[in-house]
C-alpha cells in the first residue's frame, strides 16, 4: 500500500481510503470526458447565444452538481462532506444564474461564470487540501487556484469588447485536463496498493 493511502487512515480506515481513491479516480475520468466533449460543443457555437448554447451553459454546472453528489456518496465516512454540499449549492445557483444571464448576452454569462469560477475554485481548493493525504490531489489544488484567477479574467473580459464563450470552452478543457492528471495519479496510487 502506498504511504499516501496509508496516511489516509488518519481520517478513515485504509480500506476506506483505497475505496475512496478508486471511486474518485473513476469520477475524475468521467469529468475529464464530459469537459472535453462539452468544450468541443461550446466551441462550435461560441459566437452567439442560441437555445443550444443556453442548454450547454446550464448543463455544465448541473453536471457539476451530479458529480458532487456522486463524490459525497463515495467519500469515506470520516471525511468532511460540507465543502461538497457547498459546491452543490454554488453549482445550482450557477445553473439558474446562467439560464437567466443568457437572455442578456455573452457579457452577462461571463460575469455569472466568473463568479462561479471564483467561488467553486475556492471550494475545490479546500476539498483538494482536505484530501491531500489520499494522494493525487496536486492537480486539483492547482485547478482550484487557477479557477479563482480565471474567474477574475472572465469578469474582466465581460466588460471588454471581445467577450466570447470560447473562454469558457478553454476553461472547461483545462479543468478536464486537471481531472485527468489527478485520475492518472490516483490510478498509480491504487495500483501500488494491490
């Protein structure tokens, strides 16, 4: 068993840690796949806000809600789930906000997305730090920190002449890559455990 998974015993049993790592790894692979497909679809229609774009914009935070619910259910019993519940609330608010903002245009969408990226990035950073001993969390720590900065960029871009949905497609792609890197790292850790 790897030292990272063994150290996770401080917040739960080694078996819980290994099971959590495997479940998290699967979830991260799914999140990577979804982010890439979603980004490709958004990039294809990034010039305007039409009904398809609205559906995609609302779908992204709703998928985040579903992923957080899966995460809550697969987390070890001894781990704090409060940040995951906060993430569910933020993502639900983002879905509603994006649906409303879409009627006002791309700058409004970028403002809502920016606020969501900042707040969700902070939560992601907290979750990754709490899971640090589980292993494979450096990509999630970096992703959370970068999300905060990206959110500020979305807010700045919303006030400029070049507001575009392409930036959210890029954001999703980068986030997906971080999920993939963390999944690969967790895969290696759980392989060592066997």
